């Protein structure tokens, strides 16, 4: 098996041993086993603990050698000084891959570094693909329903891969995905990267069919040349969205004590990301916003954005936000203006942003979007104010209708029209291959998770951003990735 | 009555007439009446409509003159060319204040401008304080439970005042407040400002006891000198948080067609905001984030921030975000380090950000916060990762406990400890007068609105931000306002 095949086993194991499984709530040896079980893992689970017969209803083994069947992956959660012995034993019984959760190595200084080297050597000489040490585990929902991580996060199967030098960041991203029903393909917390490195996983993701885009958190790069090579290959196929921890002096200092990372100049790193078409983001929310747009939206041909606003002020601040993000809120052609004239009242503002004027029908709103989809002078669209009608419908629904006001019909009409509108937008994206991003302060908090039209959109990986600034920033990244591809791909 | 007294009547009317009330769902004359009723208005409501006897269960009057009692405020929703006549009539029967919702004036060009002048003259010569035209109405939850606006948003009574040149922005802000249980004092959509202007409301808010901070959306300033004078007076008493629409060329163009605003250079405006201690923000989410922090947090003495992280990666990116926002992630004194040594394991990172290391108890986390509260070298604190424990407790709660694992106790302990922790933080803020901001990606979506500890915090106007960048940005604004006050206030 080469490294890629071993990583394939890591993400698709038919059987897992948990070395150091524990019966004590609060210990990681308990949590990993519990999360693996609760995640619905479809393979064989072999907890290993010398003093217990059964854990959480599963037969437990005194040692690795007692396990009756073959083991694909061993998770290691024992004392640091015992790890290299356990790894050697894994090698002896033919386990191809290990994930060492145990901390207390390089991150603690010279002594830990020495210990880490013995662990890495044990894995290397046994031909074992080792993740960690000091890591938070692995998720891979498809096909084995594998969730074997420190944090109990269970995002559905999907197409986002995550590789992270921070276990907590890996957890945060998965939590955001899980709670918003966005699927992931793989997640790996690489920890101290004694053997397997971020670059190895980037390479794996290039050809991994489950993965459509990659998220990475890194604090340092050990092999700059290989990182660039793999990033370049990857970004020709799939977007790579990255947070670099340690941009500032204090960040660098913090990263050093976190993973022992020695970061170079941030300006140099930034230049590399631009060369390699890497989309650099600032924090987890930003990463999530961006990732979901890349999952569902086509890459636009250029930076000309059309804004369709359900209200003047919204259009103004979104135009400012677009401009600030380097997007061009482009003038509309006379042809487009005339097409809009036919659908809008005579006093409409005749420019971009297209202001729908208070009280205009939803039909006109969606028609305006379609006109911008069809025209040549706009590459992408931002719509503003979706969800605005729901509070109206809610308050009308509360009327006791003694006066034949047709309350029921009105409310049903409003809800239906929201749902129809969302399907219309999804259809527009597909048909005209222009991104349509939605921004609205009316889709927030608990309401967001109860609105059927919003949930329909989310199933297709389309989010509604509660901030015009976040929306513009995400769109600008789609634009820049498109420009990178145009620059670097051979003409087809 | 002077202008201030008339504005006082606007926000505290004992009776309201709705001129142009309608029985048709979908018309504004219906919506305003409905929202006023559903908002639980405590005064008298007099719908005016020449052809209807009753609307939504309320006796309706053929004309203003038929109304039996005195009217404090008239809302005007009739055709633009009828408005000046109606205003004059209001004057004749002694109504001191009007809110003109009707659009079709200055925003449509020279003809509309002429019409607007006649309306303004009618109000001026009748001595009426007029809001609008082309506005979205007024909210003032305390004491009359007044919600008379285009959009049905019902934020609870509280201490945030909103003055907005955009009705939709006013709606967005109120919606965000409402859905997150943050109270407002007043909201006024000033529209075309034919008579009453943003500056008049800023002046009113200076002495309005209900108002502790002011949010403003503006596209242009008609009287720069007065705007600066009122802003300066206000910011000595209360924070003024402002969005300026029309920062960019396209934004300016959009603003011109929205409210006829002629914006000056953005750089000049930015200099004014700095001189006047105005806190400038970018969009509604940003405004909301910032407003809530100003409501609940003390203003810090300086820019030195301490970070307490439940995980290394979180600390790194937050240190970067703080640095990027101009905050100083300051070194800790030997005394502080020793105090932390007593509470943390020997291998802790001994620096700021303080990394709690995976698996540390919540007790140690809160103790670390207290140590930073007590020390001299830190002015404010950001904590990371709250809510991280909840998914653990949830998955443990799902265990069928056949093995005496003490599941129930563990889960109860986790939930209690979260709640105790939140109250401890609130107590720390009060006792040490340093802001403590919370950032966590684990408090998002529907979970946020169900977590008791989170709701306890929110009742005290403390939010948990799902982004380290947003958290750092908000804290930096608290710092800058503190520096402004130190610069401008006489020493006490």
C-alpha cells in the first residue's frame, strides 16, 4: 500500500481498535468509544483495556493480540511513554494505520520532541500511516458512518473535506456544518504531524471523489515546496479554503506554544496562497460562509454584480459592501433597463442596485432576478430582503377573521410564494450558471431553522447570509477563484 | 410645546389617528392599523376612512373632525397630493405631531420636491412636528407599547434608540433585536426629513431617560454643523453607533435615488465621526453586535486584552483577530503567571492567550478569567469555546445506563456548571468593571435559542459571538470609545 491507499483505509476502515478505551465518563478513552458508537459506525469496534470485559455494551479485549479479526485502524489513547510500544505492536499484527490522540510530545519542548521521534520511528519502521500525535481524530461519514473524534459532532455525509492543525478548529467547523445540515466528506485533525502531514491529505483529496472542496487550518508548513505543489494541483480541481493561524506577532507566539509551529512572514505566505489559488479566510464563520457558497454556486465569469433589493437602504449598504470587496456594481444596459421597465412601476430607480420599492410583489422581484440572469453585463447577483414577508404573514395569521378578510388564503399565498420563489432561484442558478447569493437580516436565529423555504434552500447548500458585508466578501472570493482558474487553466 | 416636547408626544402618544386606514390586506393602511393593534398599543386608536364603519373590530371615523377625543399623533397614509390638506386639518383640530408614511415626494425628482415643500409648509405653519414623508413609522415600546410601523417587528422595551433614513434598515435592526430578545426604547424612520431631521432626534435622545445608546443609519447630513454639535453632546452621555450609506461611488449613486441624498466625501465624514466620538459600523449585523456589547459591558480603560481559550487553535486565530483590530494581546506579569500556575497543569502554555488545554475543568477556566480580571496588565477579556461541553452532555445523556456510569449526575453537573459559569462571568463584569466578551462557534442556530445558560446571559444583554473576528472588532470599538471619553471628558 502507498500512502494514498493507507489514507484511504483511514477514512474507510472496516474495523477499528480503541487502545485505551475507558469506562470513566470524562476520560477521552470513554468519549472516543462513545462518539464512535453514537455516530453509527458500520464496521467492527474493538475496545482494548486490560481490566474491563465490556464497555458500553461492546466486548472489550485485554490486548491488541486478543482481537479475533483484522484491524484497519487503531486509535491510541494511552500514556505518552507507552505509545511507541503500542505502535510497534500494531505493526506486528499488520494494522496499516493509526491515529494517536495522546498529547505530551513536541508541543512540550525538547523532552517531548525526543519522545515524539521514537513514536514516529516506530510507525515508520512498521510501515504504519500515523496521524498525530496530539490530535482530535477523524470523521468520514460516507460510507462507514465514521465519527471518531474528541468532540461529538455528527455532520451528515457530504462533500466538504477538512484538514486541521487544530483539533478544536476541526470541531468548530464540523459543529457549524452539523447544526446547519451541511454535509462533510472527511475530517482529519493532523495534530503534531509526526508522520502524516497536511500535504499528504491535500494530495489525497485531489482524487477523492467524495470531496468537492477542501478546508484547511494550518499554523505552519513543514515542506513549503510540497505544500505549494499539492495546493496547486488541488486548486485546479477543487477549491481550497484556508485559515492561517499566526498572522500577527502574538498569533505566531501563540501558535508556537500550541503546535510548536514556526511561522514565516505572513506577507510571504499570502503571496504563496495567491499563486496557488488558495482562498484565504479569517475565521470559522468566514470559512463556513465561503465553503457553502463554493459548494452550490457556479464560479462567475467576472466581477460585475447586480443587486436586487427589496428596499433602498439595503441596496445602498450592499453596494458599498460590494465595492469594498472589489466587486463592480456594474451599470445596466439600456436593453436591461427596458426589460425591467416592463415589470416595475414607472418610478423605479432605473439603476443597479435595482430597488423594488416598498410593497412591490414577489413576482416582480423574481422577474428582476431573471432579467439580470439573462443579461450580458452582469456576472452574478445578490438578492436582498428574503424572509421579509414572513412576519407580515405571521401577524396576519393571528387575526380572528370575522370580517371576511381572506386571512387563510393570504397566509397560504405568502408561504407558497416564498417556497416557489426559492425553487425559482435554484432553477435560475442552474440554468444561467451565474451565482445568486442571498442576504437578509430577516433569516436569523431560531426562525432560520423553522422556515420551510429556507430549509429547502439549505438542502441544496444555499445559505441566506444575515449580513451584506459577509455576502459581498463571499462573492468576491468566488470571483477571484474564477479569475485564478481563467489565468491558469488551459483554454478548453 | 418646543420640538423636544413634540417629539416626546410622538413617542408617548395617548391617542393615535390612522388617516387612510384600509380594510384590504396588503395595503399599508391595513398593515399599520394591524401592527398597532397587535403590538398592544395602550392608548386610543382612531382609524379614519370615509367608507368603512369598523376596521379590525375598531370603530372607524369618516373624517378627522368626527373623532370624539383629542389626538396626539396622526399617521398619514393617503395619496401624496392629499397629504398637505390632511396636515392642515390636523393643525386645525390641534394635533401636535404627524407621521407621513406616504411616498412619492422628493425621492421622485423636481415635481415631487415641489409637492413635498407644500406638505412641509402646511406642517410648519400649523406648528406640527412632522416625521417623513416617505417613512416607515415609529416604535416606542415603553410606556404605551407603541409599534406603528410598516414592518411587524415587536422588540421588547429596552434602552436602544434607532433613528434611520431607511425604513428597511430600521426594520432590520428591530427584527434582529426582537428575535434575540434585546429591548429598544424608540425607533423612528425619518424618511425624507422634510421637517424633523435626524439631528432633532439625536438631540431628543441626549436627555431621553429610556435611551442608553443610539443607533443611526444616515445617507446624508443636511446641516453638518448641527449634526456635529448634537453628536458631540450625545456621545459625551451615550454611545452613538452609526452606519453611513453611500461610502463608495456606487453606494452614493444608490443613495441619491433612494432618499435624494447628496453625500460628501467619505473620508471627510469619517474624520467627523472620529472627532465626534461616533462609532462607525458597516452593516446591520455589525451594528447589532456592537450595540449589545455597549449595552452590557463597561468601557475598558485601555486596549490590553487577555484571551482565555478552551483550545489552542481558537486562541491563535483570536490573537490574530485582536491584533488586526488594533487590540494589544498583552504579556502577562510574573505575578499573574504564578497565580495561573496554581490553577493550571504544569504544562500550560504560560502566556496570553491562556490555553486551557483539552480536557481541563470548567472550574479552572473561570478561575483563569478571574485572575485576569484582578490583574493590572489587562483591561478586557475574551473567552473562547463556551458551549463546547453541551454536545458532550447531550451525547452522554443518550446512553442507556446499564453500567452504573452515573450518566444523570454527569449531565446535570455539566448543565449546572454552564449556568453557574455564566452567572460567575456576569458577576465578574460587574465586580471588576472590565468587559468580558464571549466568542464560540458552539452557540449557533437553533441551539443558541434553547440553551438556558445562553438565555440567562442574553437577559443581561450579553451575547456570545460565533466569530472571533466579530468579537475582536466589537471589543476594539469599546476601547476606542473609552479613549474618546478619556480625551474629551473633564477629569473627575
